[in-house]
């Protein structure tokens, strides 16, 4: 049995595919209504609405043709009923023609506005991709995949981040979320990733990598206080996967707990003790501790930002990745992340309200595909 949300999504998609027919439906419906009703009834509202709908939905040429068709239909019906020569008929036709001309202006204004918005969005996403380069698809026995799903609201750049670094201590990963949006968040992301790349190579422990991130973020925040660099703090999870062995280490700084998937089972790697987000160490002690968890071959580590767990459906229910992924086996990290994004889009009806950064690391080869 199809879920109600799936049915609503199908109806929405059908409406979006056929909404461009609205101007034609208004014209045809108005003409039929005008023809089959009393001569003193006018469908002027339909004739005026058609070019305005075309201005919002169609091209300039289609808007002009719709306006001409609306004037022609109104003139034909006025002639049929003998009102074309009267002051009322001429006034009605003039009103439809005026609205049609205004629709052309509205179409051009919307086009210019859309071009500017698309340009801003493209620039924002280009900056985001420049700050967040793609990691290698594999490092030794590890297969790696990342995804960045932008809500692209008002062309704002989000503060979600990820990083992967092959170091003498193992493969080290970072997924984090800067409070705020815009250029201040981008500056914080750039600083955090720059410090992470250096610290991951030099610091012998994951806790020390986190402490160095803390110092770097605070230093830049003080130095650029006038630019509102961090707007508060950065939550994040650091992961370290040694080059040999079947375990990994995690340091969680106030971030959603990572997930471990193996053979259809999903468990949350909750931190053994809470720690403050990066940038808030001055409020109290608690740099966090490194927790060691099993990471046998075939296991996938999923790191994500809160845009995933705060995705809501129409009823306000949050998406639960543990429930959504339980009982499913994936061919690799790319298949897993594609499935997660598909699930979230289905859960929200395509209305994602916050950015999401996802990073998945699979240990060893796993030839199984997703269960049906």
C-alpha cells in the first residue's frame, strides 16, 4: 500500500508538470463560459488572468501570444453578442489589452530577477565547492564518498563542512557545522578546514587535533571580530581510522553522533562524555575524549550534519536515519549517501530547509547490493 506522503508527492509532481497549461485552460474555459452563459455575463476576469499566469509560467513569446489570444477571444465574444461597438464592450477590451501589456512587463521583470538570483546561487555554490574540495574516492582499504545538499535559500551559503586527510596516524576525517550562514560562515569553514589539515598531519592524538581546531577558531574570531567570523561556535566530529586494525577513534564536540552500519544493522556511536562545541572552551572544561569503537571490514561510518536529522515532513516529524537505514545493505558509500538523500527528499516532499554535509567511509570491499 502506498504511503499517504508518497501520494501527495505524486500529486505535487503532476501539478508541477502541468501547471504551464494554466493560461490555455483559462482562455478556453473563459471563452466557453462566456459563450454558453447570458450575454450580460462577462468572462473578462479569465481573459485578464490568462496573460498574467503566462507571465509567471511561460516565456516572453508565449506571454505575448497569450495576451493576443485573450484580446482576440474577448473581441470575438463581444462581437458575437453585439457589444463590441458599445462603450462597455470597448472598455472591457481595453482592460484586457492593458492587463496583457502589463503581463509582458511583469514577465521581463521576473526574468531579470530570476537571472540575478540564479547568478547569485551559482556563485554561492561555486564558492562552497572551492572551500570543500572532493576527497579521494579511496585511501588504502577505505572507500570514501561525500555529498553536500544545499537548501539554497535566498542564495545563502551554508556553514556545513567536511574534510578527509591521509596522515601518518591514519585517515582522519572531520564533519562540522558552523553556526550561521553567509560569508561569515564561509570564513569559519575555511579557517576550520585549514587548521584541520595542518593539525591532522602534526598532532599525535585526535583530542589534540580538536584542541588545535579550538585555538585556531578562537584566534581567527578575535582577529576578525569585526567580520563576525564564527557567529558563535562550530560543532563537529573528528574520526581517525588507523592504517591497520579493525577499530576507529572518535571525538565528538557537540555534534550529532555518527552512525555505524554493518550487515543491515545500524547503531549510533554516542560519545562517552559530552564536550562543548569548538569555540566555546572558555565557557568551561571539556575538550572531549577519544572513544575507540570496532570498525571491522564491511562496516561503514556515516558522519553528517544536523540538516539530516532536522529534516521534517508535513506533520513536523523529523527524519530518523537509524530507522530509515536499518535492515538495508548498500554496495558502498556512494550508494549509501544517494539512498540517504533520496529518503530525505521523500520524507520532506523535496522541501529541504537546511544544508546537509554527509561523509561515508567503508572499510574494505562489500559486494552486496541494497536489499529490496
